[in-house]
C-alpha cells in the first residue's frame, strides 16, 4: 500500500524487526530524520542512537542501534547497523551500569566516546519505551 512503509531493522547477526509502519524516526549524521510514506529516496549514515517505529496498528517499537546505514526507496526502509536491540530486550539496570562504567573510562579517545554513546542509546531506548 502507498500509505505504509515496509521496514527492516537488521543487525550484523540477525533480523531485529520487520513489519509495516506509518512512520520511522532515526538519527543520522545530518540529524534526526522522520520518514513517512512517499518519502524521497535517501541513503544516509546512521549514528548511535534510538530508532522509533510507529506501526500501522498504532504500536510503537523502540530500538537502540549502533552506527550503520539507512536506506529509503519506494516506501521501503532498510536500517542496517552493526548492533541493534529492541528496547524490551535491554536490561535497564545493566545498561545504566555500563553507561556509568563507560563514562568513568573517560571520553578522551574515540573508543571510550563510542562506548558512552552506545550505552546512552541503550538507556534512552528503554526509557522512551516505558
């Protein structure tokens, strides 16, 4: 149908979520992008953050994703990330502990900064879904 999007959220090791949506919001290197049916073709770099999927049934699915790619064409969205987790798969207390540990390691190098962004995305995904 022209009034819905076919979405696939894929991690390097598995298909995380697939279905029909009315809207998807994701964070790219250019900022947050909202995608509705009929969106112009787009290929963009995805950054660590949260992907918000509004299904055609009115449900909201939230996922934490690592860097990757976002592709939009003909009402089909492919979100490809090294790692991706649905919010209900994330243990909030463990994610908060990982965030504290990453912050304590400092943000002086790229690896530590990436760990902080990844942990922040996991915490935000669970908090946004609640």
